[in-house]
C-alpha cells in the first residue's frame, strides 16, 4: 500500500510506503542494526518490551533538522535514564550514525539503522518512496509494545512536537 501526497518535502508532495501507524495498535515489527563493541547487532520490536520506548525517526543525521531533533531528544531523555528505551532511527549506515553521535556526545538515545531491510520504513509507513529515506516522526510505545503516541511530520523539514512526545512518554513512568 502507498499513501500518495501523505507528506511534503520542501513543499513537494511525497508518497509514503505502507500503512500509517495508529495510536492503540500493537507496534509493527522491525529489524534494525547498530554498530558497537560487539560489531553489527540487530534489534526488533520485541526487544523493547518491558520498558516504555520512544522512537525518534529522521531522514539522515547528516542534515541540520535531524541533528537538532536528535540533540533535543538526547537532552530531554537524560533524566529518565534506564527506565526507558530511546532510539533514533534513520537509513544512515550504522558507522555514520556512530560518527555523528560520538562527535555530538549523544548518549541518552541509541542510534539504529534501517538500511538493510527497510523493515521499519515499510512496516511503520515511514518510507518516502521518491527519496528512499525515512520520513520524520516520533512514536511512543508502552512497556507491552502498544503505540500510545504517533506523529508523522507533514513537512519533512519541520521538527516534531517534542513536548507532546515527551509528555506521552512521561505518562508511562
């Protein structure tokens, strides 16, 4: 399924692949990758169960708005520590994600890549068909993996509603 003109990029209509994730539904599955001391590792939605989770989705950490989004969430999530799962998801290679997050001291939100299978983009309705990048958005899951907050930014170049996402996350603690 495709959703033509679901979002815009610099005012140009873009198509999102997959169905839109709705509040109240079970989180769709995904397989994301990260690079760390043990090499390339994978994470799925089932790995998040047991703690509330926030998923910050960005097109690329090599762009200004995506960097701002990641830094803002990193700052805001520090006080929650290990009581939550916090992920930044993009199609950047895990090595590029590590470079940016290391240089910017991003320690409160872990970076994961959808580059191999694009399972997040397809299953969560966040893959921009024309650009082959993820759309910008934020999702909050409860400890059982149910979606309690979902935002897909209508314009890719605009920041998400940080306050609403953080309020949804804090309500689960």
